[in-house]
C-alpha cells in the first residue's frame, strides 16, 4: 500500500512538473495568440490556425518560429498597430518570400525560441542579437554583392562604408586583403565571438551583445581599453597605454551606420541560389593628378593617423612629436626636392617612431610600410596630393584679408569623393 502511494505521488509530481514547465514556456506566446485571435472576425479566424508556427528553411539551415507571435507579419489585411501584430514594412517579404527566407537570415535572433527575450537573442548564450530598424541592413550583403542594385534600401550600410573610408579606418585595419595591420583584422568582426568580449562586457552597461559592443567601441575607443598605469602594476612590468584608436567624435547617426557596416562583415557561405555576386570594380578615371591623388590618400587610409586632409593631431601615446602624429602640411617644404626619398618613406614606413620619454613603451602608432601595395602611378598621384597640402598652410596676408577670412566660416578640409569603395 505504502509503495503504491509512493509511486502514485511520484507520478503526480512528475505530471505537475511537466505541466508547470509547459505553462511557463507556453504562457507568453499563447497569450499573444489569444490576444490576436480575439481581434479577428469568425470568418477571418478560419484562415488563422493557432499553435507554434515554424518556417523550415533547409537551404539556409534555419527553423524560425517568429511567426508564432508575429502573426500578421505577412498578412497586412489582419495587421494591428502594435507589436508583435504589425505587418512587415515595405516589400521585403514579397522580394524574399517567407518560406524561402524565414526571418533570422535578415533579423538575427534565435529562430527556435518562443519567448520574447530568447527569440530576440537577448539571452546570455546567444550570439546573434536581434537586428531592428536600420541595423537590419547589415544582413543584405550576405547575398547582395552588388549594393548599388539595392542602394535605395540600404542607406545606413552605404553611409557606414563611406564613413569607414573617409575616416581612414583602412590605415590601421584590414578587411579581407586590403588595409593595414597596425591593429586588428576586421574581416569577420560581424561574427566576433562573445568569449573574446567578456572582459569588455564587464565594463559596459547592458545589453551585452555585439551591436552594443561595437557602438561602445566607436563612441569611446578608450573606455574598453583604458590602459594600465605603471603605479597599478607590479614593479618592473611595462605600463600599457590606452587604446591607440583615435576618438573620432562620430555622431549617433554615424555610429549606427558604421556599426551596421561592421556587422555586415562576416564569413558567409550561403547556397548559390541565394547569392548575387559583386560585379567587377569599375575602372575609375580622374580629371587630374590631384583628384587621383586625393582618392589614393582616402583609399589607403592615410587620414587614419594624419587626419582628414592631412591636418594631423591624432593622439599617439608617448610619440616623440608631442604625442601626436605629424601633419602632412609641410611635406612639400621637406621633400619638394626629394621626391624619391618621400616615395621610399611611404614604401618602407618608419617603425618604431621616436619616443617622447625613453623610459616608457613604444608608441602604438607608427608609419606603416606600404611596399608595392600602392602602384607606381598611384604613388605619383599621391605625391601631387601631398604637395598640394602646403596650400592649406596660412598664407602671408594683409591685415584686411585676415579679417575677411575671420568673418567667413573656417575652411574645412574638403572630404574627398568616395571613388572606389573596396569592401
Ligand atoms: C513570444 C513572442 C515573440 C516571438 C517568438 C518573437 N517576437 Fe519579435 N516581438 C515580440 C514583441 C512582444 C515585440 C514588441 C516588444 C519588443 O520590441 O521587444 C516584438 C518586436 C520585434 C521587432 C521590433 C519591432 C520594433 O518596432 O522595434 C522585431 C524586428 C522582431 N520582433 C522580430 C522578431 C524575430 C525575427 C523573431 C524570431 C527570431 C521574433 N521577433 C520572435 C514578440 C515576439
Ligand atoms: C530580406 C530581409 C528581411 C526578412 C527576410 C525579414 N525582414 Fe523584417 N525587416 C527587414 C527590414 C530591412 C526592416 C526595416 C524596414 C524599414 O525600417 O523600413 C524590417 C522590419 C521589420 C519589423 C518592423 C520593426 C523594425 O525593426 O523596423 C518587424 C516587426 C519585422 N521586420 C519582423 C520580421 C519577421 C517576423 C520576419 C519573418 C517573417 C521578417 N521580418 C523577415 C528585413 C527583413
Ligand atoms: C539570404 C539572401 C538574401 C538576403 C539576406 C537579402 N536578400 Fe534581397 N534578395 C535575395 C534574392 C535571392 C532575391 C531575388 C533576386 C531575383 O532573382 O530577383 C532578392 C531580391 C531583393 C530585391 C528585389 C530586387 C529586384 O530587382 O527586384 C531587393 C530590393 C532586395 N532583395 C533587397 C534586400 C535588402 C535591402 C536586404 C537586407 C535587408 C536583403 N535584400 C537581404 C536574397 C537576399
Ligand atoms: C598607422 C598610422 C599611420 C598611417 C596609416 C600613415 N602614417 Fe604616415 N606617419 C605616421 C607616423 C607616426 C609618422 C611619423 C614618423 C616619425 O616620427 O618618424 C608618419 C610620417 C609620415 C610622413 C613623414 C612626415 C614628415 O614630416 O617627415 C609622411 C610623408 C607620411 N607619413 C605619409 C603617409 C601617407 C601618404 C600615408 C598613407 C598612404 C600614411 N602616412 C599613413 C603614421 C601613419
Ligand atoms: C590610428 C589607428 C586606428 C584607426 C584609424 C582606427 N582604429 Fe580601430 N583600433 C585601433 C587599435 C589600436 C585597436 C585595438 C585596441 C582597441 O581595441 O581599442 C582598434 C580596435 C578596433 C575595433 C575592435 C576590434 C576587435 O576585434 O577587438 C574595432 C571594431 C575598430 N577598431 C573599428 C574601427 C573603425 C570603424 C575605424 C574607423 C572609424 C577605426 N577602427 C579606426 C586603431 C585604429
């Protein structure tokens, strides 16, 4: 008798356990479905079934249950004004039919999950956070190699790439086989493992995901890499300088765009039926050597360390020249009669640069070697551009001209045109 009671009670407990578990996980999506179904007329309800919905996309190796809650995403006639019951904006689901694409290939998130936080990737173990709003554009490049063909739909992505080029990020970073190796390779930064960011996450406010991490990095490069002062180290250990990455003063819009662009940098090998390759790079012709040289300066990211327009001023910890990288406005004065020397300097770089204080470590920034990566005609055009920078130095002027100039807005070095985006 006792034994039977024991078995019965254990059985009951097990059943209760299963029911609680089920109710716990089912509560969220069932309540969304309940709320949605209530808004439908009887005849509409006939076309909408309940239960967990899943889109199985074998070719993409994905199972997405997003439509369990996003019930009207492809049914505008039933859509409501609030999430998760809106219809999809634009024609994206017409161009990318739900059964062939699912949702997560564009939005990230966790396809199989049926709770809001987990589905949106807002849980610790999931490394693909939901992409909302403009950030969704990071996904398009997996398949659309030719951004020009969809440019109307990817403004943030295109802007992000333009900012990347204009600020000279290539001068320190490589993407695929282009750029310098002063710092990390960004070829797959869009899928960088969370394990490598754990220490950084501890210094950031949540959410602790890749999108927020990139934004933080761009907003305050030194926040996550503040360095270690010698007084905080055991005697004899070398101090560590804060990040050598410049503070660019990007605005929120630029930060979002560059983040979107960086997120788009992932390794991806989707089936050929989904992918449209990039067209070959068009050959660019320039109206003048100066225009050509301006494009070369931008393309190779010289602005990385010498500032946009070569005005200098990037901070270089313990660098000999007042801890700043040099401006290029005096290149003509120094090398005007020594063009070959200048070309040799650009080809072979200068590393390490002199230190301000011999007792402290080498500066993080140095003049990298470009070897034959810059072709001879490009190098010649670059020299023309560098020499032209002398014109930006204050010219000897009459007092009257000086007041005239003070009244007009300060002349900004003009940002060069985006001539041949690489990646
Ligand atoms: C359990 C229900 C549920 C599931 C499953 C779910 N969502 Fe959501 N979703 C919501 C709710 C509720 C909101 C509104 C609150 C919010 O933004 O978090 C929302 C908002 C969104 C938004 C943002 C809307 C906005 O205007 O900010 C996107 C995008 C989105 N979901 C995509 C997805 C994708 C992709 C999946 C599948 C991986 C998914 N959702 C799965 C319930 C769900
Ligand atoms: C081809 C890529 C693509 C696919 C596939 C896709 N979406 Fe979107 N989705 C977008 C884009 C792009 C936007 C932003 C549109 C805009 O702001 O004009 C968006 C917007 C949304 C929004 C509005 C909120 C926001 O973030 O702007 C929701 C909700 C949403 N998608 C859910 C889904 C769900 C659920 C699925 C799967 C059924 C899905 N999407 C499939 C690209 C996609
Ligand atoms: C998984 C691959 C994939 C992703 C991700 C993807 N697309 Fe597409 N897209 C396609 C395919 C395939 C087509 C159909 C091309 C065809 O045959 O016309 C298409 C069609 C389109 C079209 C219609 C083109 C036309 O000429 O009719 C537009 C616009 C578009 N996609 C924009 C986007 C945008 C914007 C994103 C990112 C939010 C995106 N796509 C993400 C694969 C993808
Ligand atoms: C990663 C940082 C970095 C990048 C990128 C970089 N430079 Fe430099 N460059 C330096 C530093 C630091 C010096 C100072 C070297 C020294 O003190 O001897 C320097 C020196 C120079 C000088 C000599 C200046 C002088 O007054 O003697 C020239 C010219 C120059 N760079 C041109 C370029 C050009 C052209 C590019 C792009 C192709 C470029 N640099 C990219 C860091 C950089
Ligand atoms: C003058 C050199 C320099 C320039 C220019 C530069 N960075 Fe950096 N960047 C660094 C250094 C050094 C680090 C490594 C230290 C750190 O993480 O702060 C770094 C780190 C990063 C990281 C983190 C990489 C990782 O895997 O941890 C990202 C992302 C990044 N940079 C993006 C950019 C972008 C985007 C630009 C252009 C807007 C840019 N960087 C321009 C020097 C530079």
